C-alpha cells in the first residue's frame, strides 16, 4: 500500500511487516495517539481459514482487558472491504529478538518476564480462551519492561473450533504431545508451551530439537527433557522443577492452570531480590522522630496544594455542549460519570461521549452509499417493495435504515467520523446514571415506545420515550447494532442455521443487538439491559443502528 494512506480516522504512516495480514504504524487523527493497524490482505480474504482466524483474533482479543495483553481498540472494514483491527502500538521488541540481541537481563529480569506471561495466560484461561501458540515471537517486551502477550490468531474459545479434526495449528517446538496428536486441546497445552518457553529463556537453548519434523515429533511425544542446560545456567531448583512439571507428557500431571505457576515464580523473584533493609548503607542512624513528623507534615501540605491546583484546573475546563450537529444527524451528550450497568446494576464509570439522537436514517445512509459507490440496501431503491415495511427511499427518508450488516454499519460510522457504540455506552445512553428500567423511568408504558405495533416509524417519533440524555427510541422501532461480540443461545443458533445460507459456522463471530423492535409483541421488563445475538453478516427488516463519537 502506498503511504501515507487513510482508513477512516487512521492515517497509515509506516509498514511494519506481515504475511496474510499487513501491519502498519498509524495515527488516530481523532484521539491523537499512535496505534498499530492490522489489515487482512486480499490473499487472506480469499483464504477462508485465514479470514476465520483474523475474525476470531479480533473477536477474542477485542474483549480481553489486561495489563499484559495487547489491547485491541477498534475493528472494521476498509474501502476494499478488507477487515482490519486497530491495536495498541508497542515499542520495544519481541522476546525472540530480545534473546538474540542479549536484551533480557539477569535471572531476576527473566523471571519477571515469565511471571507477566503467566499472569496474562491465567487471565485468558479464566475467560475460557486457549492461546495455542505460546512462543517467544508472541511475547512482546516494551522498553519499560512491560510484557504483552500478542497474536490470538489461532486461539480457541470455549465452543469455537477453527480447525478440522486432525488438523494441527501451532509452532512445532512449543506444541504439547496431545496437540501434535490432533486430540482435543485444553488449557494444559498453554502450560506445556510455557514450560518450553521458560526452559529456552533461562537456558538459552531449545530443550527439544530434531534433524527433521519426524524426529522432533518423536522426541516431543516420547523423550523427557534434559535439565542439564538449566543446571549449567544456574537456574534455582524450584524453577527447574516447575519447568519439569509444566512439560510433563500427560496434561493431568502438569500444574492445573497458571495460578500455581504465578505463585512459584513470584516466590522465586522475592527470594532473588534483595530486601530494602539489605540495600540500606550500614552505619546510618535513623532520623529522629520529630524530624520525621516535620517531613510528613511538609509532604501533606504539598499534596494538598497539588490537589487544590488540579481541582481549580478542572473547574476552568470548558463545559461540553449538550448537542453536536453533524452532517449525518444531531448528536446528544452522554456526560462522564458512573452509571448502573446490566441486570444487577453494577456501578461502572465511562468518559463523556456523544450519541446520535436518533437511529441512522434512510436519507443519511443513501448519502453514504452515493459517496462510497456502494449498493443501496434492499428497500432503499425505487423498485416496488417485495416485502412489508421494505419502503422506498423516496417515500421514507426519515425512517431508520434497515437490512444493514454490522460490517456495513461500521463502514458508515467510519465514513461519518463516528463509530458504533459498545454495550456499556449504549446502555448508559439508554438508561442514564440511575439504573432505570426504561429510558423514560421505571414505569412500563408501551405508549412511549414503538414495540408491538408491527410498523416502522420515523426516527423522531415517540418523543415521550426519550432517554435522560435526549436520545430517541433507544427502545423499540428497530433493534440496534452494538460493537460487542456475543454468544448465541441454542434457539438462536438453531434459527440461523435454518434461515442463513451458508449456515453460520463455528468461526463466524456473533454480535450484539439491543433495545427490541416494532416486531416484538410486548415491552419486556428486561429490555434496557438484555440483548440478542446475530451473526456478523445478518441483515433484517427490524435491525438498524446509531453511532457514537468520542469527545475531542
């Protein structure tokens, strides 16, 4: 790709490498931060397995938040309909490069790298995700020493399998015996690979090698590890024993998960690091008690002064406008602060953002299609509608656009300089900060929402059902697409297998829709926090969307 290039709000600046996917350093022109943009190539899009793995990586990594796991900020399609994901930009180098260049430090530094990897794996296993490709190339070390686990391209989530029976994915040197045999993998394959990575990092050599793949596989399946390189490297006995347990041939004989691994590594680090008392120079006498009190008093006064300064600075910040006019419609402000999320009303805090006052209209979407040379959705034509509610653009410009997939909605949002809301943003905009049952309050009043009518209505209808921020029809009229991966229930899976061709496979991501539509027979009590799931490519006459925009 000729640089610089633009994808939505992202300015691509430098090609960083890649195979089926190309990775670029880029600038988020809205937030002003440096990011990494990973784009599936045309060859990758043509390869069903490669595309499935790319979508799975976006699905999994995009829902993981941990200090030691690469953050995924955004996902969408470029103008050529190639999926891309936007990730945290990492300085530094991967562990493989650091080992080659001798940048990994002493034994304590190596153990600190390993404990961060173990914490990351402990977290993903809690989410029922198996990484399946733990190796030095997939561990990144930043200049400040923070470790990030990357590349969930072949990860396996509970209930999702991307590979055919007997087909093996992974890097041979780090693969567990059961993985090589093509057996059903569990979290224990990550424990085994972590043991191999630990051996290599601490000793400087791979524990298992072979002249060819057949010999390598035979040794992985049958021969125990030789601990000699660990002994010669001066690795403490508890860590040598941990490596031996992690690399047992039988999964049941390995540590069950990463909690015991983390505990053992933390214990070893604590024993190797000198205490603060040992670091203090000998012969120094403690400060008198009264001097300590004076020092503490001065510190308190300084902290108080800093607090007053910051408070005054915050008070001088300009007040955000309550509404924002955009070419694709008016937006309303959702103020920063705490709100009650979900059925249990868990307290969560979000920064301020703007949300479309109404659902995206036929007229706005038609302008997008004209500007980007895309076909209009079914119903936005001058031809007679083939189904009920598939009205023409000429007749229904102020009605919500429907029959738009999640990918198409993302593309519209990017074109408009906006994005789709995530589940938390949608819910806060719908129910405000007080945890109400409906946008207008706690009274079930079907007259305030277009539910059970059997007919679409203009996006500005039902003003009496506005949410606290002024958004209209957050409940009813159309289900709204949300940028949140979701899992279908058995009934949904059975339904879409019947009606969708080809039927959704295990690799296809499912996304959330919120708020009910005109087709539902009643206004459900759980409408404000409940959701449904649809396949990524699904479109329907009762599904639309609205966008959000970050405060600049």
